[in-house]
C-alpha cells in the first residue's frame, strides 16, 4: 500500500491551487491533511481519486499511475467526498447491495455483511437512508467505499456537521480502518488530526509547510519558546535574522512566538537584541506552545516554516 505524489500542480485559469506538491505515504495507517479552508486539501484528494486531472505532475497509488491507468487506480481506492452523496429513498442494505453490483463485487453478500459489521450499521439496516442521522449517513458512505476492499481510503472532512458523539464514533471507525488500510483524512481541525492520525501533512496556500509523524511534530511543538511584545513595529523576518533565533511568528494578539536553537532560554539574548535594535519590550515570558500554535504560525500568510 503506497501513495506517491510528485510535483503536483493544479491551476484554474490563472489561479494556482496546488504548487508543486510532493509527498509519499506507505503502509497501513492514517495520514492527516491539515490546513485552513481553501488550502488545497480537497483538490489533492480529487486528483488521487481520479475525479479531476492535475495541470502537471504525477500521482501513483500502489505503483499505478492515476492519470495513465485511471480504472486500475480507482479499483483500489475508496473516496468519500465532504458532501456525501446518497440515495435517501433507498434502504441501507439495498443501497449497499446496489453499490456492490456497480463495483462488480463477486461475493456481494459477504462484502456487504463485512462493511456493515466494520461500520456498525447493523441496527440501521432496515431503515431508509433519509431517516438516518448525519453520523449514520457518514457510516453508510464509508461502508459504501469499503465494499470493494480498497487498499487506500480517502476521506474528505468526514466529521463535518456531526455532533460531538458522532464525531468520536467516526474517528474511532477511521482509526480501526487504518489498522488494515492506508487512510487519507483531510481536516481543518487540529484536535481531529491529533486524535486520529499517525502522520500529518500541513498544507497552506497550495504548498506543503510541514510533513511528518504526528508524535514528532507534537514533540517539536512542546519545545520551550518565548512570547515577546514590542512597543515599536517589527516583523518575524527581522527577528529570524538573529543568530540565536530558530523561528519567529506573529500571533493574533500582535506579540511574537520566538524559539531559540537547542531548546535554550533566549530571554536575555532577546532583551540584548532589542536594545541593539532600538526596540522596547513591553512583555516577555517563557511559553510552552502546542501543536495548534505551530499550525497557526505555519498557515498564516506571513508565517514562518519549521
């Protein structure tokens, strides 16, 4: 099980939605695509599912080129879009049997039964899809995409609009599915990525700004930093020119989150730097920021990357 994306570009007229995107995913597990709305997450997933073509670049699933061999690629991919299209007047089991026929599944009864078991749909099988809660409709959508036993499952914002209990249920379902398959999950919710994903790719303005194992990114985020506010106007780029500062980013309140090299306390150095540059510090304190802070810095227009 593998996904290999190289130099992917997507343009709509003069608007460049994806800018030279490259990444690799291998083996079972859940990889999260995290970014603000409009970052390009859904575009990547639509290209991988064969719904749209890139302007340039390539994408392979298990060594199969999505553009050159779309039918072969689609045969091993399940794709659930953000707005889950379903036949609301059909009964759950009826809909799944119909979908299995469309997929050309040979052992339909076995496949439908397994999908129902995996998604916990058994209590709702006798109901029409239109009478189900949104959480169960999402389960039907996931079950639909498990019928042909895909090796790669692509889920675009699967918990959008769900209540807290339904969110937990879908997240647990995604984690269980990730034990056997390569699951790609898009979200703009940090807590969802932390709760579900083994790896995370952070996207902003059509570019990858971070790519790594979730636990490592969490460890990086937990490293000590300094929050500093100046009386005079300055910017993150000026701060990063200092030899002792690894990165700096502007917060919503107008202060800066600044981190030094080697996890050291840089408050004294920062104070001396401010004096040399004729800047007045009005607030200076140590702060252990979270992964959410890193995400905000990386996805701001003028944010700095790590």
